[in-house]
């Protein structure tokens, strides 16, 4: 890792990504986004990993984007270098091949909530605050706050956060379905590790395939999910082995429809 504000640790079948900029409430700048993307690539490439956790260091999970990192950008740079790039990075996180758990150790606001929404399971401490305050700054959520969050949590709850500026506690977020479990202060990461151990006992291939199937059913990047599932299936067929062998031998393949 080239940026120590994004930490990556492996413990058996579990990878933990930690956003480590506690003095800025784990707010992101471009360097951190690049490091998060690199961490995702490293996690996906490690065939021993069956589940991943993302959490924050200090008092916050993440306060989202660092205002100082984008405030001076012109419209074109803001739209392309900040919003579109951050969107791609969060999509990379959401499409990790293994289940992802967000351990919400502190407030998840704006981009921080969009980061948490990329996870499959969210475990929150009861004292935290969750919301999308971007419109109070005259801007809109840019890292899938009006897209993935609507698909996963419903349009009305997103309206309340984005249009009404409502901020929810961990307990309120649980009742609204924004998080899946709540724990006492200081216990989110341990609870996430316990849940990760539960997931890691299950078949890794089945977990990956099930995650793709659920994403497709929820209208989350259907094209990627369908093509990934189809490619996995095709890669296990006798026809593919015959096709590769024929290509290497410079001959016509003799396909038999073998699975």
C-alpha cells in the first residue's frame, strides 16, 4: 500500500480494510480513494480470503469527502476527477467477489454512508449518526447516495436524508433498515469479526455466486453479474477445455456440449 491512511490486514480468511485518518474523521481525498481501489484489488487477488471488513479508525467511520480536497476544483474537474472517480472506487468496493461487512465504529455521513452502503452487511454502534447532509452545502450525493442507497434502502428514506436533512442514530438506522445489527460503543469491529467468522465457514464459491445473484435481483449492475456468472459456468465446461486445446493445436475444435 502506498498510502498509509488506508490500512489492509489479513487474518486467515478475513481481510480488514481500515480508513485511517482520524484527525480528519476519516474524510477522503484523491490519494485515499486511489489507495482504497488498490486495497480492493489486493483483497480480490488473495484466493485465501472469504470475507472482508471495512471500518474506520478513531471516532468516525467516515465523514465522507474532504471538502478541502474538492472545494477549489472547477466544474469539470469536480465532476470527472472527484465524483466519477470516487463513484468507480466505491463500485469496486461493492463488487468485491466476497461478502463485505461494514463495521460502523462512528459517524457515517455523506460519502461515509455511501461507503457503508457498498457493504453487504452493516454493523453499527448505537451512538453513531448516519445521514446525507450534502444539500446543506448546495451539492448532491455523488458516490451513489441517490442510486445504490435507493436500491438497497428505498427511495423514501433517502428522500428524508437528502431532502429533509434528517440524521439518524444507530438505533433509528436499525429500525429503518439502514444497518443490520447494532452493538454498544466500541464493539462494532469485534462484532464484525464474529460475523465474518460465521460467513467464512460457508462455501466460498457459493458465497461469490450468491452475492452476484442477489445483486442481479436487486438491479445492481445486472450486466456484470450475468456475464460473471455465465463466464464462471463456461469456464468449467469441457467445451472450453476443447476450445483452448484446439486453438493451441491450430485445429478445428470438436465441441460435445460437455459440462
